[in-house]
C-alpha cells in the first residue's frame, strides 16, 4: 500500500496531464488551472512544516547554548515578529502603511537587494581567476565574453568608431549573441526538452520512483 | 461624413478550443485607409431567437488600420446559444480632445453561429505524433534493457567525479553539502535533483560522511528526507540517518543564499553539490564555496546560470546531462534504456533538421510545418 | 523615509556587504534577521495569497454586492478546490509520525501532474518549435525567393544550423565521442563555450547595475553625497 | 586586539563617517560633483592602480579577492560623482520594440506584466518608466498586472513618476479609463494560461479591490484576444519565457519583453524565432530605449558607472591572461584555487 498507491497515482495523474494537452474539451481544458490552484494550496500548507523545522532547529541551538546561539535567537525573534504582524494585519497586509509593509521596505528589501548586489563583486573575482586561455574551449569562452562585454557598452563604440558601420564592436557583440550564442542556446534548449521528456516518462511509468520513497 | 461599411463579414466556431468562442472575420471598409474616415470598428452581437437576431449589443471595439483583413475572437459566447454578428465602421469627430460626433456604418448581418467544444486539438497533431514516437523509442529501449542487453552510455565527467568528491570529504573528515536549488516540487529540475540526491546519499552513507541538505522549499524538504532515509537504509546504515540532516531555511532566494553562505564559511564542507534550478544565487554560492576550496559539482538546466557554474565549479552538468544523471549514477538498465530512447529521438530530429533544410533550400516548405505547434 | 528606517536599511546593507571582507558579527546579525524575516514573509504571503485568497475565498465566497447592498452576483463556491485542500491536509500529516507516509500521496499527485505538464510543454516549446526555427532556407532572403540572400544572411543561417546540429550531437549519450562523431561533438562544445562566454559577458552588465542601485541608495538616499 | 574589538572599532568608525555626511545632508548640504580636472585625476588613479595589479600578478602574486572587491566598489561608486555622459547606438531589437509600440493605433490596449521585485529595479524600473510613458504619449490604454507579488508595487512607483511629468499630466489620464493596475496573482505560468480563457477569472478585482466589471476600460476585455500588444518586464521565473510559451505560442499574442541582462541571452532564441518582436536587455537596453523615447531617466545616468565597471572586469580578465602567458602558462595562476 505505502509504495504501490503513490506509484499508481503518479502514473494516472501524469498520463491525465499529458492527455489534457490535446483535448480542448471540458474537463481537460480546466485541469491546468486546477493544478495551479491545488499546488498553491499545498504549498501554503507545506510551509508550516518548513517553518516549524526552522524554529525547531533554532530553538535546539538556543536551548543547548551551542556556539552562536544568540543568532539563532535573532532568527526566532524576527521570524515571529513578522509572522505575527502579518497574520494580525489581515488580508491587506501588503498595503503601504502597515507594519508589515514597513518591515518589508526597510528590512527585507535592503537585505535582499544587497545580497543580490554583492554578485557584482563575485563576478569580478570569478573573471579574474577563472577566465584563463588554458585551452581552445576556454579561449573561445573568454573571447566571446570579452567581445560581448566590450561591445555592449559605449566604450566599445568609442574604440571601434573608425570601423565601417556594421563592423563595430557593438555589431560584433550583437552578432555573437544572435548567431553562435543563439545556436548554442538552441542546442541546449532542445537537449533539455528531450531530457525532460525522458525523465517525465520514467516518472509516469514508475521506473524512477525515488520521489515517493520507493526503491526497487 | 459617414464612412462606407466593412464588408465580407463571416463568422464561424473557433476551432480547437473548449467552446465558448466564435471567430469573426471582416474586410476593411473602403474608407479604412491612412488618414481615412475610419478610426474604429465596433462589433455587435445578437442572440438568435426563432431564427432571427434579437437585440444587437456592442461586444468590442477595435482600432482600424489593418491591411487586408480583420480577425476577432469573441470568447464570451455560450455553447447553448446561436449568435448573429455585425461590424460597424466608426468615424469619431474630435474637438480639443473631446469626442463631439460619431458616425457609424453597419455591415450586413452574419450568422447564425454557435460555438462548439472540440475533443481533439488538430493543431497539436504534430506534438501528438512527436510524443508518441519518442515514447515508443524510450519504451522500446527500456524493454530491451530489461531483457539484459547492455547499453553503452558515454562518460559524463561530473558524474564520474561523484565518488572521488565524496571520498575526499571522508579523508578530510569534513561534511558534504547538497544544494537542490530554488525550485519546488512542481519543477522537473528539482525532481531530477532530488533523485540525484538519492544516489549521492548512498555514496555518502557508504563512506560514513555527513551529508547536510539545507533546502528552501518545504515540500522539497519532505521529499528529500524520504530519499535520503531510503538511501541510508539501502546501504544498511539506517541508524546513521537523522531527520535534521535535511533542514529548511527560508523560501526566500537571497535569504537562502545568505544563510548557505554563512554555513559554508563557518563549517567549510569539503564537497558541495549544486543540482537543480538556480537563479542569480548560483554565483554567490559557487564563489563562496570556491573561496573555501571545496570541490564543487554543479548541474542545472538554467542556461543563464551555466556559465557561472562552469567558471566557479570543478564539474558542471550541462542541461540535458542533469536529467540523464540519475539514470547514469544508478546504472540501472531500465533507466539507461530511457536515455538511449531519447537519444534515438535526438538522432531522428538531427536527420530531420538536415532533410528539412535541404527541402527548404529548394523551396519545399511543407516539411518544416510538421513541427509547428498549434496555439489555442 | 524617516531617520530610523534609513539608518536601519543602511545598517543591514553594510552588514551584508561586510561578508566580502570576512565572516563577522555584523554579517551574522544581518543574516539571522534576513533568514527570520524572509521565512516569516513567505509564511504570511503564502497564508494570505494562497490559502486564504485561493482556498478559503474560493470555497466560501461572498456575494458581490452593489453600493445599495443588493446582490449583483451570487457567490459560486468552487468545490474543486477541496481536492487541493485534501492534498494540503495529506501533506500536513507529516506532523503525525504514524501516518506521515500518507503525505506521499500528495507528493505523488504533484510529481505526476508536473511530469505530464512539463512533458508536453517542453516537447512543444523547446523541441518542436526550436527545430522548426532551425529549418530555414539557407540562401533566400525571404521564403520562396530562391537564392537571393546576402552572404551575411547565408553565413548567419549556416552558423546557426551548424551550431544547433553539433551542439545536439554533444548531448548524444549513447555513442563514444570518437572519430568523426567525436570531432562533430567537439565543434558542438565550441559552440556551447561561445554561448557560455557570451551569456557571461552579458550578465556582468546586469550584476554591476544591481551594485549601482545599492551604491545609489547609500550615497544618494542615505548620505546625500550624490545627485 | 581581539577580533571582537576590531569589529567594534570598524563599525564605530563607519558610523562616525556616515554621521558626518548624514548631518551634512540633513542640514541642507548639497551633493558633490567632481570638477573635470578631478574627474580625469580619478580616472588616472584607477588606471595606475590597475597597472600596479598587473605588475603584481606578473610577478606571480595573485592578488587577493578582497582587493578586487575594493576596486570594483570604487569603479562603480566614483563615476556617480563625475559630470560625464556617453554616446550610444541603438540596437535593432530595441528599435524593433519601439517600432512595435509606434505601430499600435491610439486606443489600442497594451498589457504590461511586472514580473520582478525591488532587487532588479535598477535595470527594469527605468524600462518600466519609459515604456509606460511611451504608451501614454501614444494614447494607448495600459493594463498592468504582476506574476510576482511585488511587481504591481513597482508598477505603481513607475506610474507615479510618469504621471507627475508635465506632458503626461496635461493629458489628465484617468485611472480605470486610461490605465488600470490589476495587481498580483499567484500561480506563475498558469495565470497566463488562465488569462487565455478569462482575465476576470484570474483578476476578479483590481489592485485596490475594485471589481473587474466596475472598471470602464475593461468592459470589452475578456482575454488575450482583446489585447493588442503585450509587454513583459521580467527578472526570472515566472517571466518572459513563460509568457512566450503560453501567451505567444498558445494564444498568438504579439509580444515584446524587457529583461535583466542575465535573462536576455535566453530570449534571443525567441527573438530569432519571431516569438518576440522586441527586446530590451539590461541597463543598456534601458538606456537605449530612453534615448528613443527621449526620456531623461536613471538608465542613462547609471550607464557611466556601468561602463567603468565593465572596463574593470575586462581589465581583470586581461590581467589574469597576460600574467598567465608571461609566467609560462603554469604559474600559481593556472586556474588553481586561491584561498581567501
């Protein structure tokens, strides 16, 4: 029961969602919409499990006074603060002027925007270290990156301003993006498509069954 | 002042849909020229009653200016009813930005028509043939593999290195991190990543190396626990598995990245796996892992993130390799059979591209239409 | 923004940036706040957006009233949502150790539906449409015009064809990359490398602009040093 | 000195430094701008220090990542003080988008989906502003929505900014008649899918809770068939890819997109296959579009910093390679890991 039922569910549901693609008639026309709704409901339920796990792990740290337990306490406090505020403030929690919105604008946004922006530094250090013309492949990678970088900024136009129209660095960058880049991208996309088809079929047929805790 | 009406109004059920839609076509009014009299077309609809149109009601208004023909889909129709339509050319007279006059010219009435739902989307016949044919090859090779024939699969660098990477962590007495990306369980990349996690967990359990799986989706946490637990018991070490090996941090992209970064620099794992769907956090994570000297194996089908993994990781699975990985690592004939099947599909598509291009060069276009996919 | 919120935002911004120097207390505090706040943010969002707005309001909708308080549209509860509710409930059974395995049903459903949906969507959008896009008359400027393309267009078409073809050969798993086949796959790798290089180069720009945005916050919004 | 003490001193000195400037700002101090001479001096200094890094690297001393970090910070920060501007050429895909909008007759309906959040705002916000402004200028009706929860908030910020502008304010545009913000809906690509059937089902009310049927401009809008042009601003998933797969491939919608530079390369494949008819990629696309629309936005201002930072990254790539070859291709630089 514990293994077979999930396998059968996966198979039947999977097949159903393949079939709906070809049938415009009700109820198949609605399956897509239903699944979205259902999935988002399951997501909302499941996050309870995650949140409880976060709290449990942090509380254990605080209780055992492990190294850095103070930070675990900060996690708990800030989690409870925003959750309680958001749940109390009700449906309109996002409206400007609410406490939730204040926390969002002054705590959440600066944190996530900054975390995102430190990528700029990592991009620079990765280029300094990793882009070496070690072999033919690495050289091609480097050259393509180089021309696109320089061609996409006005500096590139300045340097190559003497070249005839259509041969400047900006055009070269566009050409690389539109032609060889697009070709490589297309090969990757087709490959991914076929990989997904094969994986989906394995799952629907029940050959790949790890996700439901089933082995051989 | 009144423009000439549009003509040639035809109505028909919109094909390949769930019903409820009618397609209306008309040809432009002779006055619909540049700077001409017509500014808009108004479309009117009436419900059929005893074979005659009832009251006409405006259902839409479209700007004029198309070259040869207009098409409009009325998606508000009821399958139970029949409808009549007509289209009017409209001239608006404006003064100081305000409309001061409207001149309408009605077309002939077209109809009646009743929308119908279809049971098969004819425009998707090619997709149907495609999926049937791919499934056939995949099933064929799976069954062949079952009967015991060996299938050759070329070496995939990143996957050959899994044992070595786990072994290194064991030697150093450090842990392994497995990062399954930002996707949730409604994402095939995540599902692929989770199955790979199963194989990695087996190796880790065998070597008795601590495997830490910080996740950012609750459902992934639930699934990953099932899988890691199963892997541990498969190699006979169910006692070594602890639920908190797989733990949730936050659903937030950068909150998750900040937390994992902190964990990486504090605990300095020897090996880090990045498998699944990644976005901008890929380089934040991979560079931080690189800075502590960890061996890193990455795999994703996100084309935009691949270059970062290539730059900062030791091995990278590119696109399709991620989906082939679980089969490759399991070495199970049935799973390998599916890769072989997809490969045959690939070969056929490769041949089709060449044949198609040759046809096109000589002006035969029907072939490439075999690959067109109908829209709704 | 008032003084306190500006300083708070600046404090957290610099806290995260300090990680670049090395792991330190300032970063650890910012990180802990970030984890707590963001986890809570998602709990609240999912509760109101998904559970309340989708499920609750869908199953127990209210009649739509006009200003006079008359019903213009009677509520139509959507009972299909109960299936979603049931799947969610099954998921929550994880909390009860003895019957926690029942959450697999819900996972099985989700994984099955995802497989079915992705199978068809990717087959059509990623495979069929892209293959159709690759099949072009190499030497004509518009379809059916024979061999009148400029040499640039012809080169472009040929490069795209060769790149897509050889790139796909690289992804062919069931044959050793040796001989002519291996050389073709190698050309495919070259194209993949150009692709990676180009998208890396393109990305650099995006990453830098994020930093510009943050520096603009610190220097303009906070300290008023720049215009 | 203990680590803790060092950390406290560092934080304290940053605070003092910030306080000085903050008080200066609050008491009405004006922003700084370098005179031209200083500008050239700063550029010279930046170049000299790059040379120094090159020499160090050739000598086999791989500079620490933190030096790279400091360098990047200066290269991005200092140009914001400089009074210079740049010449730019317009890429064809940007021009294409602009033309596509121009082709729309006054009164056509444009759907704009805001699928991003504040971290991507530096790139996408300028695009949003100039695109909305162009629509208003051309008397197009604008319908706004978002697949990301924070998208519609970003839209409101852009609207606010555009509506304040004199030329636009003079048009006296009405909410609900000329533009509307439908708000956020969860469900990713399936929202788009559902919209193919009915907008109203996916967005029963607008951003402020006003019922769909109460909004005059939506009275004739049932689904994609009533939309003339679709524009999507996206920084990830769900975003342009999903819009193309569903709205374009399934419903035949005409569509253009504005993307972060990271996403843009993926979109070129769609641009080539004519699934998209216009694309703004990254800050560059934003700045070019601003030029086409003749709009003074942040895009062009940020472009100077952008150029500097590019030069720095390119310089680092070059330095790495020059050193790699001069040291006989086998120095410590040989792609080995550096510990930092």
